[in-house]
């Protein structure tokens, strides 16, 4: 199995502040969907920003598709769907996708295919509307549309499921499962355990700058326990608070 994301011994802090990540290791291979969970402040978003070179790596190594994550070809092998919905208001939905397509240098997909995904996401006919007229959920759907049409080896999703309707969630789940079948990899950061139990192969739990453990959904099913119970036990022990 080819490794598409390899994080090795990564540590990070903001200036002279406390350690945000410590000696972090994470591997995601082709044909894998890996969930990433943990309380706010555990280091999940910092890790993702380091993967995409949004923060300067200070210690450790990150590779995308076998190359240093700072290399242009490495960056083009992955796409990041952030929790924020900051998109250029002055573009239409179709123009936004075309701009991202040109940035990645991928072959142009047909106008009919773009429209078909808009329709499947419950946005039939909205591809020619300005993004400034889109709701929060519609902006999130356009992020997913870009990921599905660009079809990168690695897709990283940070809470992007939040705010989209149930039908769109089901469609996105199906598309992600199809991508896995074709050897694509997904790192899915979410607090929605039901999505992870449906989609993920493995789940990684973080707390206070550390990766505590990694477990497969198959193993949890064999043990007869739920993902939430396992995460609660990892994070809180006998307290069993909610993440």
C-alpha cells in the first residue's frame, strides 16, 4: 500500500507559547479513510495546517505522495476542505471551481459534469449564481464539489460536513467511499462519530498535543463497543464526558 500522507516526529508551538504538537506520527495510505478526533485545542487543525504548509514546519518531517510537503507536486497531490467557508464572493460557483482547477493544473472536466455535481448536491442551477448569494451550507457543498471533481490522491476534510443538509451528507459519503475504492485517501476531522463509523477504516484520537491511539472501526465492532465510548474512555477515562 502506497503511503499518501506521512507525518513523522512533528512538534510545533506558536512562538514561545506552549507545545501544540509533540512528536506526532500519522500515516494514511492509499485506499484508506482515517478519522481524526479530539477536543478543541488538541492540535488537530494545527496538524492539518502544517500538512498543507500554511504554518512553517519547525521539527519533524511531512511527506505527501512520497515527496516533501513543501514541493509543488506534493501540494498538488492533496486538497484541503477547511472548517471555514471563506470563498471569493465575486465569483460564481462554476467560476470558483474553474479557478481551483487551473490552480491545480488538472484536465478540465466538462460543463455538464460540473452541473451534475451541483445538482446532486441540491444546488441545481446555482452554479451560475454569485457565491455572495450562497448560504453557509451551499459554500460547504462547493468545497466538496471541488474535491470530488479534482479527485486528488489525498483529501483532508476539517469539519466540512457541518452545516450541509442530510441528503448532501449522504451524497458526499458515497463519493468519498467511491474515492477510497479507487485508491484515494481521506483524512476526515470531525466530531460526528456516526459519519466516522460509516466511512472510516481507522480513527486517531488526539488530546493536548499528543496522538493517544489509533484503532480500526472493524476492531471496535468486534469488541462490541461504539466509537464514542472508545473515544470517551481514551480522553476522559471514567469521567465519560462528551468530546
